[in-house]
C-alpha cells in the first residue's frame, strides 16, 4: 500500500480487521490505478475513493 501511495500520489487508509492472509505479486507501475483497485476487489477487498484518499476494507 505504501508503494501505491507513492506511485499514484494518493493516501491509503485501511479500515476494519486486517486479514491474516498475505498478498504477494507484482504490479507494473504503468497500470492505471483503477486496474490495481480492480485486482484488490477480486481478491476480497472493497474500496472507496474520497478525493485523493483510497479507503480499503475487507468484504
């Protein structure tokens, strides 16, 4: 999440209990932010965008 903050110049806030699972993988830096967020959605997360803040929550 820290990397996403730097690449896309956004603040990321996680709400709720952090799951006990780990996410590994690679994200190309040239991907649109919306594609990255879609990857989070299909892995069981939901998100809300409020200005330059992305709020991520488990489903």
